[in-house]
C-alpha cells in the first residue's frame, strides 16, 4: 500500500512559507469562518458563519414566511421539476439570474423579470444579514494569518477568497496591516480595474481579492457601477454577491473577470506558491485556473489543505497535477498518487500532525492543517521563530 510522509509535507510547507522573496498567496473558502464558533454557541454546533449548506437551510426557512415566499416557492419548485430536490443557495441564485437573462418583458416559468429581481435582492439582503458578523476576539485564525502576513517581504502577499463576509478585512485592520482590494476613493469607493491590473502599491500592503463579491459591494446606478459601502440594498443599488458564473452584464463582469485574471497572473510567476484552506474545489472556474496555471508553470506549487477525509471531495479526486499536493486528514494526493499517511517517521506530535495512540504505539496519523484553527497555529509559529532569530541575526 502506498503511503505518504506527513512530516515531509509539513517541512515542505514551512519552506514555502519561509521564502519572503517568492510569490505567495492564500485561497480561503467557505470552510474558514465555520472554524470559529458563534458567540452564542453552547454545544459546538453553531459556527460564526454557516457554510453553503447551512446558509441554504437558513434561506429556505426564512423564505417560508417572507413577503416573497410565493415567488420563492415557485422558483424552488423548478428544481424539483428538474430532479434536484436539494439545490444550494449558489444554484438558486444562478437559476434566478439565468431566468432574468431570458425573461425580457415577458414571463418565464411563471415568473416575471420584476419578480425575479425582487427575489434576488431579497435573498442577497438575507445573506448579508447572516454574513454580517464580527470576529469575537483578536486570537482567531484570521488574526494569526494577518499577523503572519504583516512580516514585510519583497513581494506582497495575495489573499484570494470566495467568501462574501468581512472577517479578513476586520483582522487585517485590527492587526494594522494595510491592504488593497481593488477599490479606490472615500465617499463611495469604486472598483478600479486599471489599479488592480497595474498593482504598483508598496509590497508591505496585502492584496485581498474577493472572487465571489462581498456583502459591501453594490451595483449602483452611478457612473461607477461597482462601489463599496455599507448597509442593505435599496432602489438605487443592489448587493453584489455572485457565486454563479453566468455571463453577466458589464457591471458584474468587470470585477469578477478582473479578479480571476489576478489569480491567473499570480500562478504565472516563477516559483509561485498557492495554499488553499476551507476551499472544497467546488468552483469549476477557479479549479480550471489553478489546474491550467500549474500545468503552464512547472515552477509553481499549490497545497490544498482539506478538512475531513479526502473521499468527501469528489472534485479533488479528479485532479491530477504533479505540482498540486492535496492534504486531507486521512490521506494525501502527492505527485498524482493517493496514499494514507505513514506513521513510521513520527516520534511526537507536531502542529498539523495529530497522533492517535494505543498505549505507547501510534495507531493512526491525522493531518490537521485543513482545519483553519490549526493552520492559524502553524502560521503563528513562524513569528515566534523570527523573534528567536533576531538577536543573532
């Protein structure tokens, strides 16, 4: 049976993270905020922000008594008619927007353009309510990531995320680390494609690229159609949350395609290192960019840190790239080969490696960096090491 050395992967990650002269980026997915318990959590089951399944259940329940419940039920029935009894919120939003594209001034499948527009706005507003949370303290994995990023290097750290929340922004600001997210201005900051593409800010500024939009992005009727602000949508602006990947009108297409291009450009750089956490590889557009980027640049390397057993990641099992290491709690896919974690070289526990023992013997090895909390601990160790090295440097 093929096995992989977990300690070698830990050391490989440490080497990649230690190079401050090589391009490095993180991709954070929906699994990251679920690693933080909600302040009202009493039994360890309520995350600060739910994952896609949890968010979908909340939306379905909320719209059972919403003013647009009849419209929602009509739309929801489409999925049952098409053989999908449990659509998630991303599929629901995608369906609404697809119907809007073909509807025009008439109706489609029992819904008018106005019905669909009202429903989309209402759903996005409800998502905003769920996502508008604050980190409960300053010792979260977000703060630890921000503290690690604050180590100034010659090349800026880039942070890509599919999440709509403002947790990473909060952590960066509370850590005192400046960042650029593509918006410029003060009264109504607007998305500036040219500023994103040229990217001439100081290297100590982090870059934050929100690939699926954000709860504080709006589509406005002003000359700058994509602005950043606060509050729920109104008649003059709509929240820009776009997990679906349809061909949007220009105002929606601009930030989405521009930020995907940033991911493409990052992976073209010599010795680029990409680390994903909380990302299930469920986004085909992002997956294609990662795979094609790694294929076209053999000097690049990517680590997919996966939470839970590898078999639950169907999309991951289809990916075969020699410079993509997929590290789950029970197995790894390294160099395109899948194997269990080898316990022979492990003589003690390390951050990221959990030893399950029977007496004095190690029965099983669990690779735990797919847990965002564990990744935070792993990153914060670098800061301690830097401090220890300063006196002799």
